[in-house]
C-alpha cells in the first residue's frame, strides 16, 4: 500500500487508487492550508505506470522533488519522492510506492482510509464492525445483520450513517490450488474444551495437514454452533437441515448482543483467512430470509481437556 507522510509532522495518509488533493470537502488528501486550492492535484495508481501525480491548474502550483510541475500532465512517482502542494514548507514524502491494498474504503465525510484485513473490509471500525464487505464467488457483497447483499453498481455505501466510497479489486477471484492451500469446504474442526468451558482450543484439519488456531474468545461461538449440528445429527435430522439456529436464540445462548455476535463472526472468519483458508467467508452459513445461522463445517469433534 502507498503511504504519504508529512515531512514536518506525524501525519500519515494511506492512498486509495485515485486521490484528490485539495481543500475541497471530501478530498481523499484533505489539506486545509489556505495556499492549497480546492482541487489542487491528483494522485493515481495504474498497473502499467504505478503511482503518478498531476497538478490540476492550482494557483500556487505543485512541487515534485523541489521542481515545479506543469499543470495537466501526469508525472511518475518513485518511493521517497517529495511533494509540496502550494506550500514548499509543507512537504510530503511517498514512503511506500506499493500498489494500493484493495479492498479499501474512504469515508466521504473525512477521515482515514479503512483497509481490508485478510481480504475482508470491516466497517465502520475493524474492532467493532457493523458490516463486512467481502468477495462471494465472483462478486462483492456487503453483509451486516441480514443476508449478504450485492454492492450497488454505483454510489457510496452507508454504514452507521457514514457514507463510504469503496475501492475494489477488478476482475475475477484467483483460481484456488486446493493441493497447496486449505479450502473451507474440505476442513474438519476439532474442539478441545476446558472443564469450566472458559477456554476453547480449535484445530482445523485438511487431510494430513493441521492448522492450530489456538484459544480465542470467538471459538466458543463456533463451539456452540458445532454442538447444535452434532445434536441435530444424533437426532436424525437430515444433513441440509441440521445445525440451524435463530440469531436471537444464539445471542441468548452466548449472552451477547447483535454487535458482539457480528464482531465474533467477523473475527472468526478473519482468523481463518489470515491462516490461508480459502472461502473463509462461508464459515457461518445464513438461511436466506429466516434469520437462521449455522456453522459451515460438517466434520466436527468435541472433547474435554
């Protein structure tokens, strides 16, 4: 990801693929300095040319490595390049010229870019998410308390009253090499639970390979859903019907509210994604239009430590 760093301050801006620089509200690089024009300059990243800057005909000009830029033309940027927008004493340094880390979201009412974690974009705050933008097959969806919905073709998405402009990768999802990396649908889960049920250790297996996922708070939520699947299985419930739990019932079983439940679901998926598991977004299945959830893993064992 590309990072623009103020030379004389600790300000750090993560750049989206295209960023307006200026005093205008909603600018991706918002500079309230009166020497900066409303629409002063633009930064962009392309696959063929990398990062580049263009002065938009600003009143006080743009400096690249202390040299003035002619307006209206794109100029390539290398890592370590210095930029000054209307004020030579307020220079910025391109600390990292890597491609943008997509997906990402830009709050339209100001604020820093929000980056994806393990391929999932958690809004409005990765630590207390209310919604998740993720890839589902070959399309992008947004998911909150309801079923995943396709992202609008144009315009921002709004979460908790804040509109966001989304930047998403183009093209299809990469083809998965099942021989090299774990796939959610081929995993088995083995839970080991302490006698007081305060600690839940989880190991995911695919064939002879094991992923030790350790002890995490959200593992108890997964354990609860696993137990529901196993209970239904023992009662002879058909496979496609086993394990479904209403969201409100699950919240009561766990003693959590909707925000906490969403957070635990997102964290569980993120942990698997960070461990290299493909299709981790399907860890928790949703029955359309029913408010029912279930664990998306069929092969399960539970034992006490």
